[in-house]
């Protein structure tokens, strides 16, 4: 069985293409079930293990299944789900197998593959993705092992290196850019659209500048009120935005909406009411929350998640020593994971045979226990029942071996006798029997 990762991220695909493959957390379960069914039926990969990580910077499919044919089928499935051609997606995608896939997962969890070097948010997003895969029944032993090791590597990297030191988050970058436009951030009013983790981080950073006012607009008013209360702000309904947008100097948006929440017309009307005083807008959502045409307006300064890349990379050079340390840790952990994979690989059907043997002994055990319970219920003595249970298990386990020894011809019988002696009598000797 191969382990592989197929995906696109902020280094390989533009924002609008990434937006086509953004899956909200509550979409992951049906999406994973659809992918598993597609791989199982069309590509003959039954029991495939799958997980999907979807953030503003990446969408990645992880699988434990067959090799290249399964990857090709998954790419076609993903392209169809995003409404693009497989050729277009392939031009922006990466596919990694086995050790390279493990290394990639470990680097992602550790923040080495993020737009913000060393950022910790991706680790929580990966854990959310794993929980979704578990809920969908799509996570088996192999992928579970891969992700649990990813989380352990991330913890080791963060505790053993300075990879996260002085990192500039998206939230901090948004405040920094706003400070370049407005002379005094304490004199502006800020609107946050959404109430998720990213908006919470942005609100925390802006609150440190003591703005005149902070408001939260969210689809669910109760959740918006809860976040606004943390900062002494007010909550709005999304339906109120068209009439109140002009009141805000800065707008930061990050929702899971599949369609833009703020259109060009709404911003144009807001600017007229503001007498063309400038507006600072940050769209951290993928897909976009703010129509891209807004950026062309003369009095609007609109930044997307990709536009913040240059800001968040400052101070990165000073952390190169920490990166080297992190990569060394990851190298060692990749080797450990591949060793684990090699031990589980079926050699001449051995793994399948082990599984069949375990299943057979479980069946025998259940039958003997059921028989023992019936005898106990009839009032038979415990010692006699236990003796019969042990004898019954022994007879079942030895029946095939004894039959083979009695039925084989002389040459085969001699070979079988040697094997039986090595497997059974040596084990008894080691146990002092």
C-alpha cells in the first residue's frame, strides 16, 4: 500500500484557483465519502483511507491506497469537484508518495510550508481535518499513524527550535498595513466580517491599537455577539452591511461563504457616503468575500491573503538556522515512519495471512466462550468448564496441523514435521514448558 498526498497551495496555484477547491469543515465528511466511493468503484481501490486538509493557503488530499493510478483518478475527481479541467489542475498540483508525502505532511504540521514561516494555526486545522476524516469513517491505521506522527513532529520542532520566534501572522500583517494607510489607528472604526479563529486573531491585534469602534458582522448573530463582546464592540447582521458599510474605515473579512459577501456596487455606494475618504479592506477568505473588482476603485486599498505574503516574510532570514534544525528532526522522523511502513508491507501475502489467522482465532475464541457460558448456566463446575474451554481451543488450533501430519506423503510429512517442531516445540521450550 502506498501513502500519497495530492494538492495545491499558495506557492503553486493562484488565489482564485485555490478558491475553487476550498472545502468548509462541515463539507469534509460528505466530500471524503464521495472520494472514497469514487476511488473504490472506478479505480478498484477498496478500503482506501482518505483525509482532506483545506485552508486559505492549501487544499490537500491524503490517501493510503494504490499508487499512480489512484493518484490520477483522485486528480480527475478533484478537478471535477472544482469545475476545472484535469490538465489545468495538474499544471498547478503536486503529487508526493511515501517518504516524500510523509516529509510534506511533517513540514506542513510544523509550519515550514506555510506562508507565515512557523505559524501554529495550520496544526489546529490539520487536527480538525483528521477529526473530520474519523467522523467520515475514512481514516484507517496508516493515515492515522501518519497524522499522529505529524502532530508529534510539530510539537518537537516547536519545543526544540526557534522556528516560531518573531513570526508575523496574517493578523499582525493586516494591522501593519492599516498603519501604513492611517496615521493613527486609534481614530478608525473597524468592521470584522465572520467570527472564526482568523477573525478572532485579527480583532485581538486591532484591539491592541484601541480603535474608536469595533463591530462584528456574522451570519449567525449570536456568535457575532459573543466575539464582539470580547472587545466591547457591537454585532451586526450581514443583511445590515449595505446600509452601514460606509461607517467603517477598515474592513477585515474571512468567512466560509462560497460567494462574495461585499460587491462592487456596495463599496461604490459606501465611498460616496464617505465623500471618498479611503477605506482599508483585507479579504482573508478563500474563495473571496470581496469582489476583486473593488481593488480597482481609487479610494479603496484592498489586500487578499496572497497580497500579505511579502509582509509576513519579514524576519524570515533570521530563522534559517531554526529551519535547518527543524528539517533535521523531520528527516529522522520520516525514516522512522518509513521503517514502520516497511514492517507492515505484505511480503508474499504474510500480512494478509496474519490478518486471517487473527480473524480465525477470534472466531474460535468466541465459539468456545459461548459454549462455556452455556455450561456454566447449566450449573457445571467452573474448573470443569475452564478445562473444557482450554481443551477446545487447543484442539481447534492443532486440528489442521495434526491432519496435515497424518495425511501427507513421507517427504512432505518430514518437511511439515520440521516446521511444526520449529513453530510449536521451540516456543514451548522458550516458555519453559
